[in-house]
C-alpha cells in the first residue's frame, strides 16, 4: 500500500489569515520560533499587502519570496535557499502557480508547508502533485506531498472573481469521468484502484453534485467547495498518484495547453469540465447528469467562448492520449474520428 500522510490542520473561517500563527501554535507550539518564508507573487503582494505584512510579523519577521516563474528549476532554487538559510516553514500564499512552487520547494527542502490559498480554482491547494515548467512551454506534473496545513480565509475567497469558484467546481465535476477512466485502467492492468481513494474522490464529486446552496459567494458554499477540493487532494495522496482526479478530460486540457496555447486561453477547471462532457459521451454514460451540473452552475463551457474552434477541439482530443502515454483511459479504446468529435463540438456549441 502507498504510504500517505494527512494535513494536521484544515480550517475554513472568516478572517483566519489574521490568526495563522495562533491556530498553528495549537499544533506546533514553538512555530513562532521557527524561521519562515512567505511565498507569493507581485500581484498578490499589491492586493494583500497588509495581510502579508501582518503574516511576516507573526512569523518572526519572515522574508517574502516573490514568484516570477514557476519552473522546476525555480522550485529547486528556492528549496536550496531554504536549506542554506535554515528556514523551517514555507507559507504558500496565492493561487495554483504560487502554491505548486511553494509545495514542491517544501517537499525538496523537507520543510513544513502551510497552504494559504487566495482562490479555489482547482484542487492544487490540497493535492500531492505540483505542475511545474520544464523547458519552454512544456510542463510536467511532479509528485510531492500534501500540505501540513490548509487554511482558507472565507473573506479572501469571497473577494475573488466568481469565475474562479466556477473553475474549482469544474475541476470537481471532472472527477466523474476521471474515476471511470481509473476503473477502466484497472481492468486492463494499467493501474490499481484503491477503494478508499476512489470513495473519497466520489464523495468530492457528490458534494458538488448534490449541493443545494446555489449562492456561490456564500460562506456555506465556500466551505462546501473547499471540502470537495480537499477530499480530491486526499484521494490522490492515498492513491499515490493523480488517477482519482485526472482522466481523459484532463488529457484534453493538457493537449490544449501544449498545442494551442497561442489561440486558446482557458482556465484548467473550465477546460477539464468541458473535457468531461466528451469523456462522458466516449464512456457511454448518462450525459444528462453532466449537462445538468454544467448548466446548474452556469459553467462557461461553450468552446468558442475561449477561442476553441472545431479544428482545435478535434485536434486536442486526437492528441490528448499522447500528452500522457502511460495513462490508460477511454481514449485508448474509443472512436476518435473527426466526424464524431466534431459532432460533440456542435452539440456543446448549441447546448451551452
Ligand atoms: Zn484538475
């Protein structure tokens, strides 16, 4: 069985970013005496200057590292800096790009990692993987570990655009098809389904599927979405890889990023939600459930909204499997002819 660890702490509360040192002290009594570094970026520093300065003071005048690029080499350079300067705590403050770099630097330097997300746009806040640049536009998913603590400030999330919450919902909806692809991979001996990880990821999906709070910018919905994203992250940690949260719909998103980044600029969560529509069709499952969810949450999944033409759409699906050849999904079995995929494109254009 894969070895896994759980975060010490998961808090979702209003104004909690002003008390991070206090809540952490319950778990790590001498946390104020540990040397810390806050990882964020220039934009966020402008937006949350006061909060970041307060955090700096709370953690013994800790320094701030501003992320400029999130390449693998940047993460490793930060890890080296952390080790050379005897820093013991890394505080990631930001969205996916910042959090992935902070998370990987903490993993390499074996530091404690506190995750303070400023958006809930995907499950990177709790996942045991980091997506980092390798060379040019190429990016790769690197295995690491989940954070020691995940602290979500409802006030901060409320202040972010609603479309970021929609992306987080999209990443959660995509588990529906990811889980089916995982089962399929299990039947052909390409992967092993861990029942507990499977159940957790299914629960994450169900949390969003059966949610009755439709006001996204409400305290209760922010709690629900955080729970869903964290459950998805824990499922990956238990499984030992991203299979419970990433199937053919994610491969479609990778193919878009790798081959069409000049023409298309769509967020991860929305691209994978778009991917789930087609993946569900390819898996021959009940598409009504996915359509209902995409419509109920008003997710912007009409491909042309994002500059995705019929040619790009079909091209990305036909290249999707190649973006991660070791991962067995429905793409290894389905008919991916131009006509069939173009049909899905036209359906989506008229449905959403
Ligand atoms: Zn995802």
